[in-house]
C-alpha cells in the first residue's frame, strides 16, 4: 500500500472512531434520584415514581432511558413509566435503572384496617334489591379505593348477595350480610318480606285472621274498626268496617263466611259477614274481650275475657249458652273438638277445659305470663308462648309436665301460630325485640327470624299455609309467606 493510501485509511478510521464515541459514550449515568424515596400505598391505590438521572458531576441527564422493576409483583406492580399499584398487603422494592446506575425504592402496601358498609339495616319487599356501598381505610387512615371485598349472606334461604354486593330477596326472613376485606369486616342486617301493607296511618294494627285463600282481616285498635286485606295481591280491600271499641282480636269460622271481632272496651263481639264485609250482628258478654276461638264444626265461639269467665256462645243464635270460671285469658287453643286450653295470663297457668262437661279438668303451672297457645298436630304437646319467661315452652299433655323450651333472644313471646305447610312455629315478641322468631318444634331450634320493627302482635296463616300475615302496632301488616 502506498503511503498516501495508508494515510487516508487511517484518517477515515479515526473519524469513524470519534463519531462512535460521541454517540454511545455521551454523559454516563452515575446515580439516580427517585421521588418519593419510599412509597406507601393501599391495595389498588397508585403512586407515581419520578426518576432523575445524574452524571458524575451531578448534572441532570434529561433523556436518559429508565426502566422499573418490582421485586414482587404479587405485592406491588409497576408500569414502564413508574406508576406503582398496590396489589396485596406486604413489603417489596422497585428497582429503578438507567445503566449502569440504579436505585431501589422500598414499597409498603397496607391492607384494609377499617371497613364500613352502608346502609347498616334495610328492608327488602317483593322484587326490591339493595346495592351495598363499602368504604375502607388502611392502617394510616387513608381511603382504600375499590378494596377487594367478599360478601356472604348468613341466610341464603331469605336473601342472597352477589360478588359485587347486590342483595336480592330470595324468601322471607332477616339475615346479616357480611362484607370481608382481609382482616376487616362489617355487616348489615337485611329483612326480606313478601310485602308490607300499611293499613293505618293513625293507629295500631293488632289482631289478625284469615278466612279464605285470598282474604283476611286485621283489627285497627285505635280506630274501632277492622280492615280486610288481599293476600294474593297485597293490599287493603274496601274501607275499614267500624266495630266495637278497642278491637284487639279477630277469629273466623272454618267455612270462612263469618268473622268475629272482640272489643276490649265492653262492646262484646261484633259478627261480620265476610262476603259483604259488613256487620251482621253482635254477641254480648260481660267484661272486655281479649281472645276468641271458633270450635271445630263452627258451632261454638269461645270468648276469653278479663271478667274471670270464658264464655261459650252458640254461633247459630249469637247467644251465650254457658261459661267457665277462668281468670284473665289471652290465649286459646283446641285439641280435637272437646278440649280447650286457656292461658291465665296473670296467674301463670294454663287451664285445660272439657267442653262437654264445661269444667276445668287440669291446670298447668307454666309460670310468668303465658300468652298464645298452639296444640301440636298429634295432640301430644302444648306450645306456650310465655312473654315474661322469654320462651316457647313445650308441655307434655300426657304427663302434664314441661318437656323443654326454646329461649327467645331479647325475650318476649306473644302471638304464635303454626304454619300448616311446614309445621314451623311463628312467634311474635311484641315490644321485646320487635321480631318474629321461626321455630322448628321437632328440634326446638330457632331456624330464622324476621325483624319486623315496632310491635308485632297476632299472626295468621291460610289453611294450606300458602300465605301468612303479621299485624304490627306500627300500623302495617307484614306478609311473611
């Protein structure tokens, strides 16, 4: 090669070398500053990391390429632009790199410490649904956006809840819906009813009876009236019918043609024609009427009073034909067509009466304050709602001894009825707890409760158990089947 040619090759190589050094060997990253230097965030919350790259002389390298990497993406993940997102509770690090420099940022992700569900209680009627709203805070008091929450219904037969917190009525009853996020939880109590119908805006609804598959009556104590209700399409039927003052009890005959309404103010018993929803007559008795019972065959009406007498009236003539000396009576129940049980509310006893001889043949000392009574379908057991004992008692009628009891949380035990379809007992607690307990008499366990609010009183079912209602002193009727 000639000297001239060698010089040209060397010159070209030198130029190329100088060009390569100025492109790839510009300012070299020496260290990186990251703000914030420590990231603390909640689950699903985000934190933007801002990286500044410097050379050895502390000059900022404006266009230096930067990468981000999380050491544990199950705790926190980071985007290519440095946006950190909390995934789960724990500690990890994010490495910020601009070769050959790097920096490490500690990341702490806080879980949910406090969880609150809104509302804290609610009523679902018919096809209504409820969307729960959850607010969550971490241990630092920071709001946790969209926290991971699991929802559970404690009684799926009454109501269900979706994974997103939508509560839907499935049956009838009250249940807690629990929201859980990590170790934090809160709950809301939801009551599901077939329907609630307001029948009075100014008075108390007390007595209840059903006379057909589609119709029933409730008494309006402060309005001296009764109101007919529709069971199929929950609603009132017609206008209230005026009866004796302070009507607190109503009974119907098996044929469903007559309803009998007792007055607690000395007006006796008003007889209603259910077909025309009108007054058809009156049965006069002494004292205040507290409870009524039509005997099988629709021949007699038993009238419990505070006058010390259980009156026996013949329905064909609407006249009293006899009476039995029984103290103040608030509950009556039949076994067959010859035996009646009457609760003596102030003496803590239940009288067993033979209707053929019209004599008290036995007294069961149940104690406290017995209210409503129900006889088991086999006739072997008497169920006693005992208000002041806070129990439902089970009395063996063969031995005349108490065979067990079911304690009612919050006490009470006033109205009681058996669902003919299931055999379950429904027991109202009046002003003790404002609820109706559903009891399986076979196991003597409460299987469900219905938080009615206010003061639930008498309970009634259709003959086939297809519908049931509860009268409430709040002025409404709850449809529980």
